[in-house]
C-alpha cells in the first residue's frame, strides 16, 4: 500500500498554510513534528479528505482520494485534536454509535467494540459515562473508535496533548500495537511521543517539509553541534540570547546547560554530547514559535 502526497498546497487568502508538500508513505509509523501553527492539522485534514488542497492531490495506490469517495473513507481512521466525546454516552454506547456511522454490520460492531475496549483497557468501565473519564481514558477511547473499521491509514492529530507522562507512555504502546500493516501518521509537537515508536520522522515548519528520515539519520545531522556547558547563574541570560538552550539544571551549585547550534559555545568548560531528536527539534525551532 502506498499513500502519496503530490505537491500539496493550501492557501487561506494571502496566508500559505502548506507549500508544495510531496511525500510517499508506506506501511509504518510516521511522526509529524512541528511547532504550533506549522500546518500539521491542515495537512492531516487534507489527507483525510476533510479539506481540499488549493493545489496538488492525495493518492492511494495511484488513485485520487477524492475520486475514491466512500472506498477511501472505509480504509481511513482519524482521531482529530478536538474530537467530541458525547459525555452522556457510556463507552460501549459511544463505540456502537461510531460503528454505525462507519457503516459496520451490527454483530461485527458488537464484537469489535468488546475486543477494542479490552485492548485499550476500558472493558471494566464500558458502561460508565464518557464524561466521567480522565483525559487518558478519553484518548484511549478515541484511538479505539479510530480503529473500529481496521483502517489501513490511521491519522492521529496531537493525540497525547494534555496527558501526563505515564498516560503518554501507555498511549505510545497502544499505537505501536496497532501498527502492523498500517500507515500511521502521528502529528505532535511533543518530541518524546514519536522518538521511541516512529519509523520515520517528518519535520514541518511554516507549511514546508524541512526534512525527513529515521531518528538516527536526523540526529546525525546535528552530531558535533550539541554541547553540555557549565556556566555561572549570572551568565544564563547572556547565553540564552546567544545560543539555543535545550535544557538547563543546577548541579552542585553550578548551572549545567545543553546547547545546540552551528556555533561552538565560547566557553572553556564544555563538552560535545550525543544528539537526541529533541536537540534536532530545537536546532530547527529555536525561535519563539518552537518553545514548548
């Protein structure tokens, strides 16, 4: 299976949200990284057929997704960032309702609902109202409804926003368990959500695709450009204005900072350290728009 984005552009008046993005995706997990406003949600909605591009097209195995119509929607699963959960519905009722909207046969819908609620760890609360659920439980229900029809293309837009670290880890494991024989696109600005599970990373900035590759391929691009430095507290503001600081902490009454950039820090007490995906992210998004 192959999903192609062929020179996708989207313009709202004079604002260019996406600028000629071309991609070829096959089975695997793709982490779409970018600061808020980079165009991630617009791209997700175009892939899902909710928005039409100003130019370009989305093709599945060579066929335009709009022309495929219902056949395309049948292979698609989508968890939008602002998904509505109908708080008065019980979890099981909600799943069956979503199954009916997807046109699933009644007996299959019941079987699939029970199976998925078990997989996402919500069987014991299947008859509880969704409005009583925690954020993590709602997101697990969201991923369950997104895969009701066993989609071949699964789109997840900021699925871990608002979740605590433990819930995010659980959610990443859940996504990995659904990954076989699927194209999964996970859009986020939280680097750790994709670093461990994505086969490929796509970095979007101001509507442009900056780069793509595996975590190792991308982090190699900033190898030798990441330093750990020891400075006085009084020097922090000066360093913040001059360098991109990824992290900082105090240890033994000294300020330890992690810096990424093309210019080597002008300080004696420093050492080169192995780069991470977060370092790469800050390398590209060191401006205000990239602050997390």
